[in-house]
C-alpha cells in the first residue's frame, strides 16, 4: 500500500474535523475576544517594558488570550479519517455523560458566578473591599455543590487578605477596606 500526502494507507483522505465542539468554540471565542481587545488597545500608547504606557498591559493580555485561544481551538480539532474522528467524538460524548455533565449544574454555576460579580460591583463602595471579596467568594461557592462552608470561609478569608494586600498596600489603590 502506497501512502500519498493527504491520504491514509487505505486510500481514505485525511481531514481536519471538529472533534470537541466545546473546546473548538471556546478557542474561537478566546481568539475573538483577544483580537478585539488587541484592536481596542492599539489606540493606547504601549510604551516600553521599562516605561509601560497605558496600552502595555491590555496588549500583552490580548496576545496571551489569542495564544490560549489558538491552543484550545487546536485541541478541539482532530486530524484523521472521518471514521476515526467520529469514534473519538463518540468517546468524548460518552465520557461527558459518564462524568455527570448536567445542564442544570452548568446553569447553576453560571448564575452563581454572575450573581457574585454583580454583588461585588454593587457592594464594594458600600461595605468595602474585604467584605465584598468575602461575599463574592461565598456567592460563587454555590457554583460547586460539593464545596462545604468551612472551605468557603477559609477561601474567602485568604482571598480577602490577598486582595487587600495587593490592591491597597501593594499598588496603593485608595479602595475602602471596611464599611
């Protein structure tokens, strides 16, 4: 059996197929957002590594987002015959079903994270950074039904201390710490 470029030994053509739709579309989303942020960031002065301008951090983060998106997108693709790609896709679907991917849990997680971010935005000027971060962690913990309250309290306390240390004392932002 002779093998040509673009063909398997059996004569079937190699094709790039989407093996995991979730990873593929997540990668497309990362690349899209990274590209949009890069374009928006081109209006700002980038500066240099020694003297960073206002566009330096957004530009670097957009490059990282595009790079991550390309990696995730590539993981969602598969090179092979249609039958081989189909078998890998079926295996991935079976594994997702076995792992308990439940749309209700996904919606719950999305709602908990969104609610925690809204809470943080509203609460920060009113009750301060420490309690706002602690509340954000507590509300976001509803995203994972296996997380227990002692863990949430420890995570909230540590995150509050880290945020206070970094934002207030590390870079000197004048955020209210307490109500």
